[in-house]
């Protein structure tokens, strides 16, 4: 009887991925550039009160980039946005 290596589709794998290399023109890169370099988001920063205590928060710029890119792709459901972030490397960002 032949012997085969065991495999498991539910196993986790580790991949070394440079998120910056995943940002391609006319994709998430365009929104990243717009939010990071052109729009002032300091109004969002005033609402955060975790300077000394509390868990570090996600940067509002990153969250806005994810939502705008999802809307650009026609994804408007928050559950679908979450699924896309978990399963698509280009949309995940540095979270």
C-alpha cells in the first residue's frame, strides 16, 4: 500500500509578505496615497484619549483606507469588508 505525506487543509501557514510591494498603482495604493499624503485627519485624533493608559488604537487613516477601498470595489457590507480583510492580502494592510 503506498504511503503519502499527511496533509491538513485547516493548518496555518506563515508567509513573508511585504505589504508595500502589494500596493500596486490603480489599486489600494491610490487610496493609500490620497489618505496618507493629501487629507488631514487630525480631527479624528482628538477623540482618542489613550496617551498614557489603554490599548493602542488602530490609526483612523488605515481604517478609512480599508473602508474606501472596499466601497471602491462595491463592497458595502461590514461583514464582507471584514471577510475581505481576513482573506485578501492586498486589502489587509498592516493590521
